[in-house]
């Protein structure tokens, strides 16, 4: 899990706590802050997912490039 996803999860959890506290106390400002923090957490989590997927694609492309290079030069790609 990357930093964006970790921070997103923390924001979501903190936001839920704030929203619940606002509901208990009847404080609409705290409810709104909690909901906003949850939304920010969701966006950070989504951004982290995109970063993870992009890294995975980059890793896979690098592996494919190595295999193509090995095939061209006649190297055994399993000997790395």
C-alpha cells in the first residue's frame, strides 16, 4: 500500500469519527467536516490505486522489454 492509499484510509476513518461525533452532538459543521474528510480520503485512495496500477504496468513493460531483448540476443531469460 502506497502513502496516498494509507493517508486516504486514515482520512476516511477520521472523517467517519467526526461525522459520528457531529451526529451525536447535533453539530452540523462537524458532520460536514467529517463528510468532507471522508471524500478527501476516498480521492486520495483512488489516486493511490492509480499510482499502484501505473507502477505495476511499468514493471510489466520492463519485464516484457527484457524478454524481447533476451529473445533477440538469444539469452535465456530464465537465467536472470
